[in-house]
C-alpha cells in the first residue's frame, strides 16, 4: 500500500507540474501565432490521440478491444466529448482570452467540487488534513492571482464562463473515467478520449484547414506545438493514472501545485510581475501539498476508483 501510494504521489505531482508548465507554453504559442484556440485544440487532440494509440499498437496491445463492449464504449464516448474535449476546450479558451494563471486558478476550483461530491457521496466530512489542504491551497491561489486584492482582478463575463466550465470539466474527467481506467488502463482511455474528442471537434469546426494552418508555422512555433502536445499528453496520462493509487480527492488536491508552477514559469519566462502576496500564495500551495501527504490522524472518508 505504501509503495502504491508513493507511486501515486509521484505520478500526480509530476503530472500536475507538467500541466502547470503547459499553460504558459500555450500562452506563448498564442502570442506568437494567429491560430485560434479551436484550431489549436483540433491539432493537439488528434495528434496526441494518434500518438498514444500508435504507441500501444507498437507494444502489441489490442486498442480496439473496448469497442466490443457497448456499455464501456458509450462511457468512453461520453468521457471523450464531455470530459476530455470539454475540459481541454474550456481551459484552452480561458488561456486564449485571458492568461495561463487565470485558467489554472479556475481549474483548481475542481478539487473543491470533487471534495463536496465525495462528502455527499459517502455522507462523511473530509479529513482534517484535507480540509486544511483545501483552505490553504485556495488562499494561496487567491494570493497568486490577486496579489492580496480582489479589486486587482478584472475578468470578462466570457472568461468567467469558460473558467467555470474548466472547473466542471476538470471534475468530470477526474470522476467519470475511473471505472473505465480500472478495466482498460489509463493509457488506452486517454488515447481514445483524445482521438474521439479531436474528431468530434474537427467535424464541428468547418473552418479548419490543414494547408492554411501550415503556412502560419515557423520552426520555433511548430517545435513549441509538438512540445506542448507531448507535455500535455503525458500530464493527462499521469494524472488519470494516479487515480489507481490515490483517492480522487487526494489526486485533485495535489494538483494545487499547478498554479504554483504556472506562476513561476510565467514570471521567469513570460516576464509577468510577481508581488509579495503572490510569493506568499506560492508558499501556501506548497504547505497545502505537505498537509495532504502527512499521515492521517483521524478517520476520514477515502474515495477510491472502485467507489466511483
């Protein structure tokens, strides 16, 4: 159990770090290209989905076996469209119309929704450490985004809408695929989820043209696109895969390091400002992760993938 938990912690912390890094990378990409968020997401989902499934084929896995199970296939399609496509589209659109840190902040509302869901599902309150982790991480995220003053945030209605959809999507793709992952494995579900989501968006996006998009790329922007796809794909696989070893609540709360990473990268690379309260917020998020990894001293509800 300890080894399994340790592996889960490594997976989610690595995945969350990579996802926090991907936000600023995506922001840079949008700043240096004229590609829309939808066109970008079509490319990202299709290429990532094909890459993962081809990797499984090379390992001689039967990637089509899930298609012989209608119930699981239906759940996979729901996850692909509402979870994978929905969450990524909302996140990417928030980055596109706002910035990476704001998108990450809204995504972090997901753990709060998950914790509430778990409490209702099991009819038990979260553990003391989980409550402290949530509160501390929320305070830290608030400081990072606002620098201590709520009046310093000016968000459009569109940003708020897509930000809230990001939180809902994050919650859904955390909870919904757990039974599928237990049966078929995280890599297969993520691969099909991305490919099906990409095909769905490609069909609905009639303005998408590969030839026209190819003329907008330079060597640096194309290299960045490939890097973003690799990092984003790996972060999804690690995040979803960690659900095998940790509860959904622990996994989601540990993702609180995402805004910390996004903020540090945005400051050091994109040259965004960083105030005293933002530094305090970063410390708070680190403390929140420490709270969650400390041994539980009280009886707390555990929410494993078997209970989803």
